[in-house]
C-alpha cells in the first residue's frame, strides 16, 4: 500500500499543498476538480500535472463531489454530465479514479433507490468506456447496504472509495465488517479517524475522554467528531490487515477536514501509517 494526502487538507493552495506533501515523503495526492478546474484548458491541466510530477508524485484520485448526490431526478442529468467531465479531466491528469458521495442509499427498494441506481449505472458505463472508476465514498449507510446496491448495477465502472472513519462516525459500522461486502469494489481509500457521538434522551453528549477538549465538537453538530489517526474509533490494527486481505494494494490518502493544525496532523498521520504498514508488511 502507498500513502497519499488530500492536497486541500494542507490549506496551502495547490502548489503549496503538493510541495508539502512531497516534503512529507508521500507517494501521491488527491485533488478536487469541482470548481474552476471544470473549465481548465489542456494547457492548465498539463501545468497541474507537471507540478505534481516535478515533485515526484502522482494523483492518487480526483474528487468529483459537488455536494448534491444523485437522488434528485431534476438535477441528476447536470450532475452526471459534470461527473463525466471530471472523469475526463482525471484521465488527462493520468488518473483513473474519481471519488464522490451519492447520498445515503436506502435499505429497501424504493423510487429514490432506483433513481440513484439509474444515475450510477450511467456513470459506470461511461467510466468503463474510458478505463476509469467512479468511486462512491463509504459513510452514510452500512457496508452491506452499499455492497448490495453495487451488486445490482451490473457494471464495473462504479467502485468504492473506502473511508473507514465515515463508517464509524456516521453509519456506526465497523470498517472490517463493511469490507466483507464491498472489499472487492475498493479502488481508493481515505485515511481518516473519528468517533460517533451518542446523545442520550436528556440531551447530554457522551464522548470518549480523548474528545472532551476538541473545539470541533460544536462544529460537527454534536453527531460525530473527526480526530487524528489513532485517536478515534478506527482500529487500524484490524482494519489494515482486513483491507489487504480484501486484495487492496492502493493508496491510503490522508484526509484531515478540520482541526487547527492540519499540517501537523497530516505529518503525524504519515508517521502513523508508516508504522502500521511496516508492522504488517504492507508497504
């Protein structure tokens, strides 16, 4: 497995983030392509690729999350066309993986689920046609539900961007359990950690002692809390061997979405992952 970092997590701009990632010794970076990047010319795409290559890195994946999901039939056509554009841009950046969220997949069959299935099937066919993968990020639903949804598509172009922290923080699932159902679909992962916050009936918040002094508590709406790697509910000593057993040998891309010292947290995450990869001979 290889270690990567989300370039936006550094909060240093694209070039600054790439240079900092290279200084930390990671192998790749992931970048969003949902804003001005959609209108990049071939020259601008080449410039971005040259910046990454000149720092000895590759794009581990491109993020194509526009924040809308694919459960609105009135908006889906626009989102699908934009997602195809991101897949095309990623290909020019020599990257075959685009990640996104599609919103929560319903457990039972219903109109909403079929709307999501139709959109994902169209994107699967397109991704297949250019030799790429449109990877759905884990989190809102249990792995078993997402696995069944992917099995129903009948196409290989839609895969999984596995985020173990989202499963713990939002769905309340265990990553090693989710891998039983979606391990075969995983093409990229986010290295992230956190905890789910429980709210008793009286409204008090019960959290792990390690989270009591984190300012992020209020920011997260008192539902979940992202924490540095090794400080949350993801058991990496169980998760990483299970990920390897599922056949994955790609990127563990560090994503730090909050906190006052992202650069410090990312550097600590790199060291943490190196230690775990060496421990289990996964590097």
